[in-house]
């Protein structure tokens, strides 16, 4: 992940560090929200609804978030998201102290608001990275972004659980502090991003226009490689959600304590942190189709021990391998999407692809319990391995991605030159002038 130019890009480092800290805080409260609902109400149903409220925005707002990121000033959009998330997490801290009637409803509303702010922030961040990072810096930049998730999973969940054990409000106060830090870093990016609200082309007559909103979906559908590749990743997310529950059931049935489950699944984040290091180099040198196919066959091999073993050490090694390979394929596909679609569409494309991939995760979570209760752990495990084999074989038959160079890359017709070139005159920390 080492790249001299990206380490000198002050704007990107401000964006990445602020979001990394904010993401750690959010992962801490993702664990604390259902625990808090259970502790305050004593109702597992309330805990389930609060947890669902936190994830529901990923199924509702991915496409609208893409529209917003394509037509709003992205830095200001990110700052707005952080302010909204800050208000939501402070509401929870107040609820813990006051304990008003309808406590579960307050927690669910706060969780839904915070989850919504994260969806819009996540899409806007991907678009803003394209704005402030030149073509040669992008592999390293997206590798850094892929490293955010495993870092947040490891640090955020660990600190969130520890903080909740000390005081119920502490994870939420820490989350508030992370929002404030991210707001500070974004405020320091004023000279690194375009200030005009029309940086991404002319806005639609009104914010929600179906033609504009579904532009990203239509573009993904029309791209011969992106369409099936995104569908395959969504299908693997279904499989992995079931595998997570399968792993949990196996470990608990073997008589191991609950912390072993957390340890086994938590090493996925450690693997992802290691995998982010070579991801940039591989994405720059190898076709995304080869990366996707190789990753899927690797997952086939790793899924077999998960399907047949209940040994925590074996399961941990396999999940670490899954985590290691995930950022490699993630960077490769993200980099291709950025190159394949025009600047005025890129955020809506991200929203469309995330709708499919996150939808796969949600569907897998819904199917997991039903599948395990119907087939049992052994048969379910082999069914999942079979599904992964079929996906790997499908990946081998995908069309070869187009060869895209900066000279042939789509761009906004109304913008004859890249604004990055203008920024290069503002100081030594400006991004490279290489055309997007």
C-alpha cells in the first residue's frame, strides 16, 4: 500500500483519517445499540428492531445517496452527514440518562438516522476520492479505503464492547468525539476540493428525478463486465452471511464460550488489514476479471474447512484468509468502476452496486436461520460450498473488461479540463495534474 504520491496528498489523508476515526466510532455503537436496547428494555425483540433500524438505510438510500453525491458539493454533503450522525448519537446519550417513555422507539429512530447518515457519507466519500486523487494515485487510495473496514471492525468493536462495559453511554460519547474529529478534518480540506456546487455537471430540475436517479442502475446494467461481476459479489455476500451464522452455531454447539465466536470472526478484520497492502499493486497490474475469478476459487477452498470443521483455530485461519482476499477484489472492482464510468455518473454507479451487494448481505441474513434449521449444519455447509463453486465457474465466463486509459476514460462533456490541473497551481500538496 506504500505509494509516495498518495502519502503527499494532504487532502486525501485528511479525508481518510477523519473517516477512519468516524468509522471506528460507528462500529463501536453498532455493537452497543442492540446491547443497550436489551439492557434498558430486557426485550430481545426491541434489540432486534434497533439493530434492524441501523442496517435498513443500506437497502433504502444507496440510490438516493448516489444522486446526492453526483449533484451536491461532496465535501459539504459529508459534513452534513457527520452533523446529523452526531445529533443522533447524542440523542441516544440523552435517552440513556432521561429514559423517556417509548425508549425503544427513540433508540430505533436514532439508529435509523445514524445508519442513513453513514450511507450518504460512504457514497459521497467514494466520489470525493475521485475528485481529489489523480489516476496514478487511485490504486493506493482505494486500498487505503478498503483498509478502513477491517481497522474499524477490529478497533471499533473491541473498544465499543469495553466502553459499554464501563458505562452504557460511553460508546456513544466516544462516537460523538469521532464525528467531531471527522468534521475538523473535513473543514481543513477547503483548499483541496472544488467549492462550486456544479462541479459534477448541471443539476436536475428537482432532486428526485427518476431519469437521473436510475442513471447509475442503467449504466451498471449496460456495462458487460460490471453487471455480472456486481451480481456475483452480491451472491457471495448471501453465502458469507449464512457462513457467519453457521460458524457461530458450530462453535457454540461445540461448547466454546461466546468470546470465541467473536475472536474467530474478528480475525477477518486482521486479514483484511493485511490484504489491503498488496491490493493496490495487484489492481494496477492484473485484469479485474482474473482477480475476481482467483478470489472466488480461493473462497471455495476456504469454505470447505468452514463447512466441515468446528475447530476454532481452523475456522479462524479460514476467516482470516477470507478477510485477506476481500480488499484485493474490492480494490480491483472499484478501480475499474471509477475508470469505466464518467465523472457525472460515478456516485450513482457506486450507489447502484452497493444496493446489490448490501442487498445480498441483507438477504443472506434473512435466509441463514431458515437454511440452517431446514438442512442442518453439515448439509448447509456443503450447499454453500457448491454455491461458491458455481459462482467461481460463472466468473471464468465473464467478458474481458475493457481496456481503459486516461485518454479514453469517460468524462463530463461540459468540463474540457480537469479541475485537478487547476489545483496544482495552489501549492506543493496539490494532487498530480494527470488527467482522470
